[in-house]
C-alpha cells in the first residue's frame, strides 16, 4: 500500500546533535563505522548542524553497491544518532575539458 | 503572417494548438497514463512511462547554463552499441513507452545513436532528442528523422555572436551557429518534403543576463520554420553553483509575452510560464516524479533523477546498465528502496536537490493528487502530441 507522507514534516536534527561539536559528531560517526565492518570503506569528512554528513569512499565501488550501502549507513546513523542526519558523498567537479574553461566549481 | 494567442488552459493544464495537434510543453501528460497513476497509488511497482537519458557524457559545446557541469558521477563508462540496444529491449519488456535523448551528454556523438533510434522504432518505443545539432549532419538526419517523434535543438540565442558566446568559446566563433542553422534547415526541409510527423523545435534556456536575446530567438524560430520555439528557465543546484537569480525573471515577463505574440500559424513561441513563475521553488517536499520519468546518465549510471548524477548523491545511485542489465536494476530491491526513500520524510525536494528538475511538472501533479488538491483524472480529450513523453 502506498504510504502517503506528502504532508509530513521532513525529519530535522534534534538538540542532542545540534549542540554537539563537529569533532564530537565525527567521532560518533566513526565509532558506528568501527562497529560495522560493512561500512569500513566510508570516511566521514565533515558534519553540519543541519544533519548533513559528508563522506568519501576509500575504495571504488560500483553504482550497484555504493548506493544501497550508503542508504543503509544513513539508516544506521538515523536509528542510532539522529533521525535528521543525511549522508552525502563529497561532490565531484565536471571533468569535461571544454566546460571547465568556464571556471565553474560545484558548490557544496 | 497571422499573430495568434497560442496558450490554452483546460482544467489548469497548458497546451498549445498546432497544425499537427495539441502540444503540451508547460505541463504534463499523466492523465493519459492513468493506469500507472492508479497502480502507483495502490502501492504497486510501476515502470517509468518515459526515460530521459544520454548515450554519452561527451559534448563539444560549453554552454554557460549547462546542468551537466554539476552531474559528474564517479565513473565515465563508454556505452557500447550492444549495451544501448539491450537497454531498449529491457525498456520494451517492462513497458517504457518513450525515450528522450537529452540528459547529460550530446547523444548525436555516440556510435550507438543511429542504431539506438532505429531499434527503438522496431520495438514501438517513441524517441525524442535534444541536441545542439552541430554533428547532426544530413546523412545522420536522413537515417533517424523518419523514426523520431520530436527533435529539439538547443539554441541559446537568436544572434550568431551571442549564441557562440553562450554555447561555445566566444562571440567570434560563429561557425557553430552557422553549422547548427544549416542542419536545422535541412531537417525542416526534409520533414516537409517527406511529410514526416516529427515535431521540430528550438529551445532557449533563459538566464536573466541574456534577456536581450528573447526577441531575436523568437524571430529566428519563425524564420527557420520550425514548429515551435520554447523559452524555459535555467535550473541550478541547491547550492546555487550557476548563480541563477530567479527573482530577475519577473523583469522579463513583458518581453516573454511579446515573444509569444510573434507566434505564427506555422511556428508557435511557447514560454514555460509555470516553471518560470515558480522561481526555483517547488511546491512539493516528496519527490514522486522519478517513478514515472526516470533518468539515466551518459555514463550508464541509473539514478532516479539527473539531479542525482553527481557523486554527492551516491546514495541514490542504483546501478549502471553497462555493468548489469537494466531490467535487473529495475527489479532489484535497491531500485524500490531508493524510490521509496524519495517519497518519505527522510527526503525533502525543497532543500536536498537542485531546482525545477525534468520531473517537476509530474511531481507537482502527483503531489497535488495525493494531497487531494487536484486529483489526476482519466482524460476526456484526445491524446496530445508526444503523449509518451511526460
């Protein structure tokens, strides 16, 4: 059955997360990674008060594996730390040589 | 030459009357796929009606408004001809009805381009293509045009110097403009000569600094004799990488109306008012559109929307059809889990993705449907043109 969340508020981070320092947040995330071998290729780089957690992968994974792994990782953080967490990979800039001449850098 | 008021509204849906039928560019066609809307609402897994994709990420242009700048995934796999044909077979098996070659690359550069279009025709899948037209030469045009539902040329401006400045290296490089115009004219003539059904249009992606190009663009569309010239907003990502100021669009409304009034019986000038007036803000938080209109990158990456191709959105990367068959990606748990996520309170379309995606109209309609603001109903009108392109 279709679950209708159209009018439901998007999950936001709670005080426990927002009042924590960034280094403490990253320590907490790293601790969760160390407890779960399946996430050992994830390296958290930064975390923000609004729940955005940025990561990099220490090895190349095919699209069929990285997406589902990151969704599962995010679910773990949501369940154990804060529902408002959102995991994002660090962005990659355009590799097109011609377009790069425009000098546009992907913001993050 | 008669000037006409060309935009009609029925039940809030915009369409434009042309000689060949009603053309919907500033709305959606979901009522004509009501069975899938019903199945989706019943919680069933549905195949996309339309897939928007590219056969390569390569492009010889360097458009200043290009969203592909922000769509770099981890890998750039080349799409082999056989991969592309297998993809179409999988589309046919699950019930995809239309494929638009737009997405994040210039598909005319791919070796798979001609065989892909011809194979789609044998499977009964409608094909459309957006291109700069630079490498779309007469021999290629003749091989594909009879099989295509529509072709839309990216024409950033109506004047050669501005066109070349926006789409290529500088205002002095007008050879790209000349080449594109020559190919467009060839297609217009071939369509007339062979009485082909393919709709031909040109599109301007409007950014506020190029407002002086609006009228020359409309005049160019009329002079070329294409079926339409459409003017749309420019999308940006949620961080404003391209620096689009949506507030400035309002200052161009008079010029846009003037351009629309340049429509003739043969050539309609169409402004995507709904998207322009939304000023980069969506009315929906949940993102249902991709289940009906899926996007695939020219790198082979399958993600719900082109807005998620960049590595940043890796959690939405569902697979790559050059590494495994698309049908296996579609049938996988990861496909449904990703789609469900986008419809959950974990995701917010207003803050977690770029502005006005290709699925915008569909997403607005589905959101309004679910909220009971405006239900999608079975159509009472005859089918519009390009019905399989949502």
